[in-house]
């Protein structure tokens, strides 16, 4: 029984170490890219943005963006305008995350991201 507990603790420590050492970044990047594509951003631009965002933001900040940008009751799922975008960005409540998202969108749109 003791060996089982020690083994489980070792697995948890290794998994945590992999997460914090950056080995999980490709998985996070794929999820961010998928969320961006789902929101209507083109595949190539979403890939560029996801790379920048994962390098610059924490998992918590990425989660805040995902939650804040999600459509709430009565809001359109896609095809919304600038006013709706600003409302959703304000809802995120994390200036750094919003800045990284918007600068990534701009830089990737002009091809220097």
C-alpha cells in the first residue's frame, strides 16, 4: 500500500513538473488556437496568436479570456461587431490578458507576429 501511495505521489510530481516546465505548452497552444478558430478567427492567424498568447500569459489568464469572451445569455455566438467585442473584453477584467490578445491579433493580422 505504501508503494502505491509513493508511486502516485511521484506521478503527480512528474505531471506537475511537466506542466510548469513548458512540456504542456503545445497542448495549451492547441486549445487556445481551437478557441480562436471557434470564435471566427482564421486558422493561420489563430495559430500565430495562440503562439504569442501562450508565451506571454499564464494558464489562469488564458482561462479568464476564454470565460470572459464566451457568449452569455442573449449575446450572439459569432458575427458580432466592435461594440460587442469591447463589452466582452471589458468583462475579462485582466488588462494584461486583453493587451496580449489585442496586440497579438494586430501583429498577426499584418504578418509580423
